[in-house]
């Protein structure tokens, strides 16, 4: 009987969440998957008789759509530069906060969390000013050291980097908290033992801190990657994907091309391209993690 | 040795201080701007301190908004989201501390829900709610956002910090599974629960899209929707927008300040064997 | 095996119980009504306008019909409408932005009002601006009744334009370009005009003024019209000759106030905003109808009121729209929120006629053109914006870019 209880226990724990997810997340995803093979638009939404199955036409069209190809390229650019920066920044902040005195740490936890809870309009206004070519603070500071003004948001190559900088600033808070919690979970005895062995700070970081919190690092990397692959809000408020489509991410493309114009079939197809990329990247990480655990 | 540590500390403090100042600037600007006139908010270069200090934005905010109902609805959503948090925590614990058939595929299923933009599933989700007769109900507003894969995943990862031996010992003592969860796991998970509570609160407090889409009646609107309506009527009034944003962020700050201290409280394993 | 099944079953039961528990705790929202359950004396109205609830109290008293108002933020009304279309659960009366008429009408969202118009004198098309009525017509159907209108004209600094020799504002586009060139020559960071590059209607206005008329039968070939090409060239000239700033620059009111951008094109709401935000400019600015080329046509926008296709209180809804279309109601609405009446009779009222700036808007409304009422318009407009960006920002060749635009337009139009 006890054995039986223990067998069903995990199902009891996960069932409520799984059932709600099946109904309100998985089922809609399946429906959307079906939609991606149709030409559904507003007409089809109003009367399902108007929906035609068109096979892989949407997908074929997507890969001929220069804007979509550009969006894929931009998204990878964001991810490759942004994710390491975002993870590293939040880790360093968390590490620094664990070194300073308690009350100072309390204050700075709040301070570094602030970007996550700053209103998006305020972000757009303040960062819009910082990046303003003629009157912005950044260019003013550059002029003090005789550097020419930079077109932060108007130059296709620089605009992407400017948005990455903004996004790293904005996303540091949450990951920082997770790293902080993970740092606290490392038993003090590990460090005491290392002290006895005469390890220096760097050695302790590499040999104790990093391995002991790999469970949290893994979480932060996986979720940050998923988040950055769905990069949306920053280009949406700052550049609307411009100039010349250079900051359009896949998620922004899906929103603009698919849903602003009610081309649900096309938008759903684009979403599934993104979906598949995210799955591949995530599964790869889980595989790597597993082989790491074994070794 | 000691002196070196002192230097390190000074460097870290200075770096934190400078970094913190830059990082917090937009937030501080948002708060200060709520006391500025509309015009001043958009000035380039911006002013930090208000030139003409005014409470008018807050007065407009409180006079024009139907706060009572919106606040109640928002708090109801917060309440249910905390119930959702419990379900998330249970699921995270289930995935993290048990070995059972179907664990991997089910967990992948959970993660899949994080991987698709919300726009894509909005209409299908609405149609499901409609089929279930849940449109224009609080239940319909709460359900789509109740379970969060992010939270489940987070809990699952942090479960690895709790030694399996503790659970085995409790089971040998004859403790039931739910007793173990509520009396052993939850108290041990305080740091990560504190983070979860903060994140869940923020999400629920800012609820916007589902209340708007599911409600066919303004009596189900939330504070965020009220603010959006107010901003609609005052599109160019940035002072008012900042006042609204400031008003919305105060409870978040309070919750954050209360709960953030648990994040670093640490895992007090020895305290459990009382 | 059996045990596993039992495990699943109990897990499902358990979570079902939890969900039910959650549901039964709150029924506060359940008494709300949707259109299918509303009685004869109730209509539900979706609007994006503020204070609408208070405004309709008078109608409720007069007619005995109860009006349930749901206000929806502009930014989200599209999503809300989509779910209503998908589920068939909409309100009775619905505010329609002019740009969505075609898209939603094609999907059968609105009741055809053609046969009802004769029964309600206020709904007569002759009561409204022609271009506004035009934008309520889709495939021979009348999908809504004009409620308020919106147009664009020129805002300018009288003092600075006087220095350039145009104290009354530029009459023609030649005057305009002359003035803008002089004002730009004042020095660095001085411009003639501010052009909102994200506004898709503005290039169309330039084209209309040069005689462009969109003919649905011609499709993408419309954009070969020399008038359209000239409009694009003019749009590019603003930026090429530095008459307008290409980058973000100063905030508009600030630039208008310090004189660095002494002209811009905008709508009626701007009057109030300028008065409250830059009061020190009082007496130094004015509005002027659009500069003239072949004509001085501006766009017409605004909102209509329509009835949702499956409303079960059509009569009550019609009564309500009839009341909203009444000149007296429209004047009150103008006084309430400064949105311009669609009903031309309302414009004879001193409240509007004696206000010189508002009267100028009235004058402009006489020469307006509606964007083509086709579902694909929004996409075409966005594509045009992209093309202009390539020309203005990217320095692309105008003719080549326009050829690309035409082939893209052909695809969008399904040719």
C-alpha cells in the first residue's frame, strides 16, 4: 500500500498543473499548429467554412520572404551576443552582492531589480533620450572625449547593439535573484574546507561556487535563451523593427506580419519555425547537461 | 590578507554603487517625472528633478479612475495566482524529487508551453474558454495564466539543493507525501519561494490582456486596464502616465522589499529536526 | 498496470476538484450579460471613448433603453474584436475605426444597415461629409454610420512663417517648399517642417493632392500613376534637402516651441495639446488647410458606429445610433471631448463655426478623400512606409524601389 502511495504521489503533485496546461496551453498550441497549414485570416475566423488547407505553402512562402530571413538572422545575432552578456551580467551582480555587507546588499538588490519593474513607457522615454543622436546623454559623453556622435538607433548595425544593451539592462534583475538564491544554498562548510586547504578566492569560485550552483546556471541559461529567441518588446517600443528591418526579431515579425494584418495561418507558420528553433536549442542544452552530469 | 580583502571590498562597493546609479536612473526618473508637468517630462535634455513640482498628475489619477472595483479585481487575481503558485510548486517538486514513468516527456510538455509567442495561442485559448462557458467570469480571467512553466522549471531546479536523504528519513518515520511537501519541502524552499512570490505577484498585479479579452463588462477590469484607458484619454500627458506607472510600482516595491530578505536567508537544514 | 490507471484517475479527479474549488469561489463576474442574453431594453456598446458612460445617460432617460458601456483601450481593441468575431460573442453597438471597416466588414462582422436608414432620419447619408459616408460603404453594404471625423492640416508658427514671407501660412506646395527652404537655411539644427515617417496616410495625401485616385479595378497598376510617383519624390525631397529631420531629434512640442521645427501636419486634438503643453506660444501659431497642388485634399478618419452581426436588439441599437447621429448630440460630444462632428449641420452651430481653428478644420473637411475601403489597405500602407524608409534612409533609387513596391502590392492584392 505504501509503495502504491509512493507510486501515485508524483502524479498527484503534477496533475493539477499538467491538466490546466493541457487545456489552456498545449491544446491552443495544437490548434495553432493546425492553423499553420491553412490560409486562415479574419474571414476564416468568422466562418470556418472559409478556411482552406494549403499544406506547406505558408512555410514555403516564409522562406522566400526576405523580411523573415532577415528576422531570423537578427534573432540569432541578438541571442549570440545578448545571452552571454545577460547571463554574465546577472551572475556578476549576484556575486558582488554576496560579497558586500548585509544592508548594502539589501539596498542594491532593490536597485538592481528596478529595471525589471520600470514601466515600459518610462524605459522608452529615458532610453530614447540616452540614445538620441543630437541631444542624447551618450553622445554628449562621447563628445567630451572628442568622439563623433553615434547614430545609436538610426544605423542598422549599431541599432541592434543598442537594443541588446537595453535588454541586458532590463533583464538582469530576475536572473540576479535566482543566482543569489543559488549562492545561498551552497553550504558554508565547503568554503571552510577550502580555506583550510588554502584555496584562494578564484579557486573557490571555480571549484566550489560554479559547480555548486550549476543547477541554477542551467535554469538561467535555458530560460534566458528562450526569452531572447522571443526577443520582442525592445524593438517594438524603440525602433518598431527599423531602420530597414535591421532590428526586426522573429517574434516582432510574427506580430507584425501575422497578427496585425490578421494573417493567422502565415503568423502561425512563422511561430512554428521559431518554436522548432527554440525546441532544438533547449533539447541540445538538456542533452549537454545530462552528459555533464554523467562525467 | 585582511587588508587585501578590505581593498576588494572597496572596489566591489564602488563598482556596485556606480553600476547601481546608472541602472536605477530610469526608475528614479519615472518616479520624479510623476511630479512634473506634461511638458517637462518630454524635455530634451530631460530634467531629473521637477522644475515645477506638482501633485496634479496624482490628483487626476485618483479622481478619474474607478479604483474601487479595479483594485478588488486585481487583488482577486493576485489571490488566485498565489493558488497557482502552489500548484506550480507542487509540480516542480513532483518533477524534481520523484522518479516516475513519463517524467521526461511530461516535463518537456511543460517546457513547450514557454516556447511559443502568446499572440499565436490567444484566439484558440479564448475559444476554449468560450466553449467552457468561462467568458466574462473571473475563472476565465485567471485560468490561462494560472500555471507557469517558468515557475515549475525553477522549482524543479532548486529541488536539487534539498538532499534526498531528508525525504527518505521522513518516509521511514511514516510521514505522508503531502505532509512531507507542506511541512518539510516548503519551509526548506523559502529562498526560491520568495522569488516565486515576487514574480507571481508582479505578473498578477499587472494582469492586462486576459481580463480585457475575457471580460464583457467593466466590472471585471483591473488596475492596468484602468490605467490604459486613462492614458488613452490623455495620450500626450506623459506626466500622468508616469504617475500611473509610479502608483502601480509601489505595491511591487513593498512586496519585493518584504520578500527579498528571505532570498538570502539560506537553507537552514539543521533547524528541521526539531 | 491497474495501479497505474488508478493513479492517473485519482490524479485527474484530484486536480478536477481543485479547479472546481477555484471556480466556485468566485462567481462575481457571472451575472454580466452578453449580447445573446440581453433583454429588449438593454444594449451593449463597445467604445474606445472616455466618459461615454456618463454621456449616454441622457439617451437612457429619453428612450428607456439601458446602455451598458464597455470601454476598451485603442491599443487592444483589435484583439478584442478578433475574439468577438471568432466566438460570435460581441456587443450590440460597436465603435469602428475607419481603417478597419473593410477588413472586418469582409468577415461579416457588421449588420448591413442599408435597409434601416430610411426609417431613421438622422442616419440619412446626406447629413454627413461625403468622404465619411464613403468610408462606411463596403461591397454595397452600409456597415456603420459616421460618428465623429478626423482630418489633418498644417500647424505653423505665424511669427516664423511671417519672416519667410508667409504670415498667413503657405497656400500652395510651391509656397510651402519655398518657406521650408528658407527656414532650413536659418542654420544648423533648424528645419522647415516635421514629417512623421511612420504615418502611412501622409504620402497618400501628397498623392491625392496631385490628382491620384485609387481605382480598385486597376489594383497595383494604380501606383504607376505619375501623381503617386511625384508624391514619393516630394516625400523624399523633404529629407534629401534637409527640410525635415531624418532622425528622431527633439521632441516635437519642444522643437515647435523653440522654432527649430516651425511646421507640422496633425489632427484636431493637437489644438488642445499645444494650448496646455506650450501655453507660452499663444498667438504665435495657427492652423492652415493643406497646401494646394492640383487640390488640397487631406485624409478623413474618425469613427463610425456599427451594429454587431448577431445583435438581438437591432431596433434599440438603431435608436441609439440615431440619437448619436443627431446634430445636437454631436455638438454635445464635441464640447465634451473635442472630437469633430461627422454631421455637417452640427458645424453651423456657433460652438464650432465661431472658433477659427476648428472652423479651419471644418473647411479642410470639405476637401478630404477616404483611403480605399479594401481589406488589404493596412498592409499596402505598411509596405509603402517600408519603401519610403528604403528611399529616405537607405538612399535607394526611387524608381527601382517603387517597382518593388508595385510587385509587393500585386502580391498583397492577390493579383
